C-alpha cells in the first residue's frame, strides 16, 4: 500500500520512512523466529499498515505493521531440530537464494522476503541479487548518494549471507543500530 501510494504521486519513499518501516518489519520477523515460526511468504502484500492516530503509539514501530497470510507458515517445533526444507513456496520474485539454487532452507526464506520487501520500499522494484567476486550475495541496485549507504548495504549483505544459526542474532543487531 505504502509503495503504491508513493508511486501514484511519482515519488520515492523517504529513506527515513523506509527506515522506520524496516525496523518494524525486522522486529516482526525477529519475534516470529524467536517463536520458531517460519512465515514462508514474507512480501510487501503481506504487510498491512496499521492506523496510528496516537503519536505515542507511533514510537512503538512494531505496532505500525501487521504481517498476514500464514498459509505457508511452518512451526519448527513440530519437526526434529535441524530440519531443513526444499519446497518452493514463495512467489518467484521472493524465492530465497536457497530455493533458486535447489538447496535446503529454513529461516532464509523469511530473510529474503523481508529484504525483498525493504527493497521494494527503497527502490519501488523487485530485488535482484548476484554473487560478487568474494562469493557474497548482494543486490544489483545502488543506493542514492544521499542515503546512509553503509547502513543499507550492511543490512542487505548481512542478511543475504547470514547462516541460519546466526539469523536471529543478526536481525536483532541490525534492528538496534
């Protein structure tokens, strides 16, 4: 909704607005993963903006968004520890690297969908990635020169390349910066 509103007026979303919603989305996914839940279909259409009438509520950024559609959700507590998955759930544009390369995945599916959603906020376009000469995955688009590049680049590189065992820690670290 937010991206479409801005597109209607041929404007891009201010990086600080994108940052606010990024922090909220990071928090939502972090909480899910702390509960051992994989959403499986994180994408812009599955985040709803909440009506915020009270400025005091606005400070609690995690209350500004609601994640919906748990039809592809996985309760990891129902599987043996260490279980990985290979099914293809996500819309093509939101298939994680592991899905695209026919490798098993766990939380990577949500991290990729989260980054794809953030990418849509910033660039108003679907995320495309490539493996650089150092073997690290990164996005193909470049940030505007007045953006806080180090912050945004670190977010994408860190979460695109995070090992599943480090994902929860990385989400929390990035969110609190």
